[in-house]
């Protein structure tokens, strides 16, 4: 951890839990209370931990409980103000804050938030690192009648830090907690995300938990040779690599050595040895593999290359729920190959009013989107004139292609993967998925349109 002086961890637990129905801090997840999880997480990064709460909960052993400052009823900023004042009085240099009702808390949170000035986790502003010197400024801010967390972030010019791992879930209901608990049985195969359902008819937004499959790059090396990077769910990877070698006809069953797995830069590296007689075919296939798919992954030889940075989109989309619904209802009538065969994907470019301006089809969903992007370029149609609508699962490579093409919003018929969500956040892409006749899931909404 970078040297940033003494850090006081602060669990913000002063809410009344009216939507949840009971004290959230005492709710159980993985057999332990949410409060226990929050304290344990901060204890790994901080020199001491305090609890900011006004309720009558029994004191936690060894944990100081601080009442709101300057008074109760001012929201989570009053708890943060109490923690900053305590830190100032006891010689701490910064406060690392975390709400009691958002889990899982990212590992290495202090390092993630950095060392320069105040910083918050993007879209989760109560996860923050606050220099102790801000204590009098926050108290004055509250005395002036400002209560919103956003107002304080703007006032102290806190940096917003992106996080592309499993995002914390705001546990605002029993359904959210139940979904988080069930997700734990899936291991590394799935993540739980708190998403929003957009109703086309009313424009109403409701929160819902959604389990999404994890998608990460797996770099496969045979006999020390980088063969391919495949996007995969990180479960049963030994089986995957063995089956991949057999399916590629690189070796026969029983000829494949033990698969060694190593975490690397947001993905996995899988290494195995094949018999010497496999080497000529291995070398030939490694040389030609780059031309075999338009998914943008199969010829890449490292995890780092597969997760190359995305330049974020800056322009704000002009989307309305009615336009998305209109485009969905009209797309089918333009899918001539799909109607004839039942076996073709479609990628459409739609105006902000929901008209289908261009549509391209292909048996491959990546190919269909490539064709659409090419058509936009060849017809000199600006990509900010509308949004893309795809009849496909929302995978990472489709998100990346959309961002790099400069298209501001992507709507897909099927659900996203975890990496698709992370890359959409990185690229500041407005992303909706599971689009149906009546509604769609709002996956990422960087400009707060919905």
C-alpha cells in the first residue's frame, strides 16, 4: 500500500433502513452481519476503525461508535463529518469511508482511491478517501444546509475513480441481499449487479438484482508458445484448456500435460505441455489463427493486449424510452436474412427518434456489427446520429467495437457478461440489455439519462 500516513476506517451506518425493513447492519450475508463484513474489510487497510451510527445497536468490541456531527438527521455526510473530526483529534491523516449496506467492498480500496486529495469510487460515492484537513470544511458545508453527497463531492473537488471489478451492490431490499447470497454459490462464475428496469410505456425505473456471467480473457500457452486468448467464464478452466487442445486437434486424449493456471492482469494464463509431435501443427496454427475470427480476440497472445484501454466517449446520447421501443418494434421487419433462415444476427443503427437508418446481418454477431460500422463509415454517417441495436448477447467485444466506432449507446436483446459491463463503464457507453417489448435493463448510464 502506498504511504499516505495513518488512516482511520469509517463504517457509515447511520441510515434508518426504511426500505429494507430492519437494521441493515445486522442482516446476515455468508453467515456474518453486514457490519462485521464492513469492519473486517476496513481493518485490513486502516490503522483503526470507527462506526458512525446513531441507533441503539450494542457496541462492537474494540470499535468506537461516533454519533452524527454536527447533529443527527443530516444523512451520511453527518457520519463522515464525525469520522473526520475524530480523525483530526486523534492524529490520523485520512479517513477511508465505506457504507455498511454496499457489498462486496473492493479489495485494496485505499490504493484504488490513490494518494492525492479526496477521492470517491465512481457511482458509489460513500466509498471515499478523505484527508483529515477537510473536517472543518465538511462541518461548515452541513451548517450551510447542504446534505447531498454530490454537493460535498463537488465542493471539495473529489476525484471520481473508476473500478472495473465486481461492483458493490447497494442492499436496499431483502431481494438484493438474497440475490447476493445466492450468487455466492456460483463462485467465480457469476457476479451480482444492482441494475434498473426501464418501463417503455411509463418511463418508470425500478431497481432489480441481476446475476451476470463472468467473462475474462484466458491466455492459452502450449509448450511455452502463446496460442490464443479466449474469452471465457473462469470455472473449470483445466477442462476448458484440455478440451480446447482436443478440439483444435493439437493432441489426443492422454497426451496433454497438467494445466497450470496463473492470475494475470485481470485474466488468467493457462499453460500446458503437448507431445513433441504436436509442435509443427501448434506453430502453424499459432501463425494462422489471427485471421480466423472477427471477435477481435482469437489472434491476441496476452491478457494485457486483450484488455487494452478504451478511450471514453464524451458526447451525451439523446435517447428517449419511446424511441428505443420504436426501434425494437421495427427492427424485425428489416431482418430479411433472419426471417428467411432463422439463423442470422442483426445489427441496426437507429436514429434518436427510433427509426432504423441502417441494418446489416450475418451468421456471426461480431460480423454483423462490423458490417454496420463499415456501412456507417462508407456512407459517411456520423456515429453520434443515433444508437446501435443488436439481436445478440451483450459480450465484451461488442461493447468495445461500439465504443471504438464512436457510437454513444448500445441496446442488445440479450443479457450482458461481467466484462461487457466493466468495459462499458470504462468507455462511458450508455448500455441497455434484455430489451423486450415492454422494458429493458439499464446496465450503464454514465450521463444519468434514465
